[in-house]
C-alpha cells in the first residue's frame, strides 16, 4: 500500500484545475453543497457530513 501526498504532485495542479473547471462547466462533475444557518446549528450539521461540502452561515452582511 502506498500513501498519496498532494505535495508530491503540486506541479500537476494547473492541469488539474483546467480539467476540473471544464468538467464542472460541462456538467460532467457535480458537487454537493449543504448550507446551514447559525452557529447553534453547526454541531448537528457537522455530524451529518458524509459527502460534498458543508457551509455554515454565521452572519449575513
């Protein structure tokens, strides 16, 4: 078994970024965001984190 270190592949980041952005725009990659409002809801929101991105709004400007 071999681990993966991002720093071993930092030279590939520009290519990764270009390919990933293109695939997101074409709908080939779809990401999930779950938005929760309020610091009081943060603990329960983080317990349910299993896929995608969790965003916790603390305040509106």
